[in-house]
C-alpha cells in the first residue's frame, strides 16, 4: 500500500499544504505537524475539512501525527485518524480515536406529550388467569417437543440394505495379432502393437565333411631298355625324362645312371617311375618310346614290360551340403543363444514366443574351405543379428477389458474385483514376426441397479414391506436384508442419505 508522508513547516497554511500534497496517486497521506509554532497551522476546522476533501479527490485516506488538542478535536469530529508518532501510524489501523455517537434528541425542546409514558391497553381478565397461562405453556411445550421428536425421527434413523442382483459369468475367447508395425491398439480388429528386440552375436561351428575325391597315392614304375644309336659310349643320367607318344603323353624319369657300351646297338636297362602318381602311369608294354632332350638322337628307349603300381584312394572333401549343414548349425546356435539373452531382457508383463525368433541379418559368414576342397572338417565363422517379437500382456488384456464392457452394455454391471484374463501359451508367428495368440477374458456380472433409485423406493416405507417392494421391482436373486438403526424403529429413514445400499455376491 503506497503512502505519502508530508512534514509541515510552522508557517504552512491550507494553500501551501495543498501544494505539498500535489497530485501524487497514493493510497494514504500522513501529515506530520511540527511540535512548535502551532498557532498558524490549521487554525480552523474548515481548513482541515478542505484538506480532507482534497485528499479524497486524490483517492487517498488522510491521517495526522500531532499532539495539539485543538487539531485532534477537529480531526476526531471529521473522522480523521490521529496518531502520536509515525511509528504509531504504522502499527495501528487508521481509525478515528473517538467513536461517533448518534445525535440525541434535545429533551429540552420535546413537547410535554412526548414525555408521557405510552398507554398500554389492558388484557381481558380471562387471558390473565392462571389456568390459561399454564395451558398455553403446556401447549407450547408439547408443540416444541413434538417438533423435536419429528426432527429426530427424520434425521436420526439409519438403515442398511443388502441386495443380491441376478448375475452371470462371462467368458470371452479372443484371438489377437501383435504386430511391430502397428502404432496403436485396434480394439475392433483385435490388433495390438508389439516391439522387436534384437541382439548381434558371433559363433564358430565345425562339421565333418561328407564328400569324397579320388587322390593318387602311388606312381607306376618298371624297367625300360635303352639302345645305343651311335658308336660312342652314351651316358644316361638318373632323372632323364621319358614319355609315351600315343594319346596323352605320360612322362617317366629314370631312377639311376646308365652308360651304354660304345657300339651301335648296345643295350642297357634302367628303372623308371611315372612323374604323376595314379593309374594313368600304368601304361602297356612298348608305349614308352621317346627320350626328351638331346639324348633322343643318341639312344632309343622302349619298355618291354607294362608299367605297374599306379594307384588312387578316396579322400574326404567339402560338398555343398556340408556348407549348408554348417550354416544351419551356426544359425541354430545363434538363435538359441540370442533367445535366452533376449528373454533375460524382457520387462515385467512382457512375453516373447519362441516362434517369432528369426535371423534379421547375417553380418558375415566365413568358410574354412571351398566346395570339393579336400579336408576332413569344415568350419564356419558367422556373425548375425537375431530378433524376437515382444508383446505386452497389458495391451492384450486391455482389448479383453474393452470386449467385456461391450458385452455388458447398460443392462449389466461388473462385480467388484471379478475380472481376470488368461493367455494361451501356444502362439504362432509368420515370416515377418507377427504374433497370433489367444486370451480369455472372464468376469462376473450382475444386473445393473441404480442405488439412488433403491434409496428413493425404500425411504419412509414400513420395514416389513421394503423387502417385498424391492424384490418385486428389481432383478434380485433373493429378498434384501435390512438392518435398521435403531432396531425398534418401524419405518425406513426419511432422508435418503441415511440409507446405505450394499451390493452382495
């Protein structure tokens, strides 16, 4: 609250005081008068009245701080608060210190007739008799007592009515679809949102190869005969290459040094082995007939007997089926480990059917051998992202709750704490992870009864008639049980709020 404090000087009068008040918009104006040279200040009550009116024009309340009796009297007459000090003005409310009394009539001017006591007309004698007095008092007492009794009868009694409405059990099987692409619950089509939980894992598996590939294990060999084509000795060192000339050339090498005698037609034998192992080296007699290199002009060669000993055996190798088997085992291992880890991350109220488990993406797969490559074992290192569709049971049960509400309509009402839901553990999943599962919504319902209507029907009715009245009017399984307080009162309470209706099972 704004306040303007004005300290007056001894020489101030009405006009200078008004100038000091100015046009400031304040809620209160406090005039502080000086303690000396008081004669000039506010010598007339009219001056103080004009100052009060000017303050009212400014929208402010006026108060004084002074100890001059004359000015205090003027102020009290005009209803202006007066304080002894500035602190006092802040601690006390701004009210006049003198109460304003209503003007009394001047008795000196009253007429003689007005000074006479008023004349009271005397009552008849029978009205002042003792019997009439006692009778009137008794009647008034009876009326007052009756009013109290009626008031108590209307307000004190209370009643409790226990009713058992006709009921039934509701079982609703519902098939739902949980879809990760569904944004909101579709109650009419029984579709609810789901989420996909995923994790990236690595694994390394090894399988035994099932393929077989022939592998040469021994080289064919025998003896060949060299013939000298010159008259000079011819030395044939070990490692001299020989070959067949018909069909695909088969090459052989000598296994030891041989020197032919220095005359034309001289012969000598030397052992040879096929360069390549396997059956191709088992050539017939007379097929090895060429010497590779410069010795071909100095000597001739021929195998008198067939070459023998070239052999093969079957060795394990990789097939396409082996690679497929390794991949299936790797994926199975990733799914199994991913499923257990994802289940551990589920929140309360969530479930994830194993049928929704799938490999979202293969990040990498590395095989140790190619197809047809000879090996006893094939290993595969794989890294993949495994996903699982997660469903929130509360969203599924919300669909069941809505179905129950639709089934009840306006004619039935749910029994308290009777709604329950069960979920079938069997669930199916499609290729994109949509889950299809079943729930059953169960509830106990009873006929919907308006409690206020029960109270209005029962109020102020005889107790022995209320049971039959309610049983005939409302769908109840039995007549209501009624408890009245006090028990000796034979009517239901007049006030409906004094009746309590309890709905039993």
